[in-house]
């Protein structure tokens, strides 16, 4: 049986969703490309190769999307054996992903894991089905 990953968007304690906020600012064709790459990520999980994805360190990964000349990065992490949590997105302007963005993803991951347990996620998925 083929493993299926489930993509979640990180939300802050007050309900803000950095990835959704970023996607909402993009043109519809750019949004379509982002969603197609997220589908690839969902299908391949940690086996999604470069140039689509890469690991940055300490369990933080990047989805690498080029949109109209912009190098967009969506940072994410894996948790609870089947979930991919998208922490936030930004336009990369330097040759490397800034350490501040990696640190931000780590903080979002720590917050997520402190507030959301596996049972709560699974119940949320059943409610949506």
C-alpha cells in the first residue's frame, strides 16, 4: 500500500495562517502552481527530490517554487508519521535561505507540537471527511 501524506497549514494560537496568507497574495496562476507542488509533496513526502524540495536542517524542509522570476520557499516539517505541516512561505532574495526563516519555522514547529497532539489532528481530519 502506498503511503499517503496529509498536508496541514500551521496556524498560530490566535488563528493566523502564514502559508495561507502568503498564497492569498499571489496571482491565481501562481496559486495553481503552488497547489500542484503541494500535491507532489503530499504524494512523495520525504522522497520529493531536488529541485522541488530540500532539507535545511533540524527537521525543517523547503518546498522550492519559482513563480514569475521569484524564488518562493515554503518551509515545512513532518510529524506523527503521516503529516506534513507547512509553517510559512516567503520570497527568497539571497543565495541561501536566511537563518531567521529557519528559526521561524522551528518556533512554529515547537508551538504546533506544544498545542496540537496527534489525536486532535486525526479527529480534525475525520470531521472534514
